C-alpha cells in the first residue's frame, strides 16, 4: 500500500516523464520490498529510456526534478537512474542518475538488479526480467564483499560521519544485510536487518535508537548521545566488517 503523498508524487513523476518516452519505470528498495516509511524512506526508481540522454534531454530532466522538488514535499527523497536497453545488461556501466537533489552517474548495482528481479515494482512498461539478465550468485557476493571492504570499512575510520543519523542507520543495516546475503544468498528488508543486528553483536542501544528513528517519533539526538552512538557504532562495525570480509575473501575473485 502506497501512502497518499507518495502516490501523488509517483503519479506526477510518471506524467512528467512521458516527454522522454520511457520504455519502463521500476521501483526497488523499500518501496518495492514492503518496508517503505513515508517521509523517511527514499524512493528508489529506475527509468529505462530508449536512447542515451543528450544534452537537451539532460536539461529537461533537471527541470523535471526541480519542478517536482518545488511542488512535492517528498521529491527530495526521489532517486532515479536512467539506463538504456542496449547497455542495461552491463552492471558496471554508470548512468545519469538524479539523487540527493543533483545529477551524478551511477551504475545499477548487482544488489539493485537482484532486488528488481526478486520484488521489483513495475510502475510503467514491462517487468525487469524483460530487460535485465539475472544476477549470478558469485557476482552478487563479489559486489557485496567489495562494498563492505572498499566503501564501508574506510568510512568507519572517519569519526565525523558517524555523528549523523543516516550513517549510523545505513552502516549497521547494510552490514546485517550483507551478512545474510553472503551467508544465505538472499536479500532482507531493513526491518529484518534490525531484528538480526543484536545477534551479530551490534550494541542494543544503537539498534533501539535506529528502530525508533525509522518507525517511531524520536527527538533529535543530543550532541552527547550522537558522539557516544557514533563511537559505539564504529567500535562494532570496524571488527565486524573485517571479519566478514576475511571470511568471504574468495568472493572478490568471482
């Protein structure tokens, strides 16, 4: 079930996108997986376009997203990548992406591709299986290990990041999800990840804080708690990621 403001934003986005004649539009992440929290979760979308975006189309895309941002309160959380059918099969190709209120280039990662095949939500056009090949388990495992080793582990050493809610939430949840994917070959929701984190050694008070911020009505953290929460999180994640990467080192050679 999609909340009213989210449904209105998606309808407006699809209507505005008609000018670019998308082949298909899909949702992944929380919106597709059943753990979407309006106003807190990102809206993770893929819009497949017939041809690569030229300069004029890129400018129109920027105007489209800026209009949405001005008119729709949730539009700042709408992220969308724009691949094309001819290159969509290549998981390493970066595509024009609108995210965090600006343009960038990002690939459609193996995790996203697996999500699309497993529970992607079709908003327009055909299903992901029509355009995206399935993701082999070795490719998925290799990506997950690299992400933990090359992105998250260096980030743990940057203490200033971990005073922010978003880093504490995403860092711990991503670790739990990575653990399950590498162990069982399946994807889990953020809610499931929170349930698993204490058993993986995460500080219970940090897990409770994340749960309240995602599903409750929390007050902003005090500076003292933000600092302590960050240190607790970093003390857990550093050794935990090192152990996970060591245990699955062979996956990076897949």
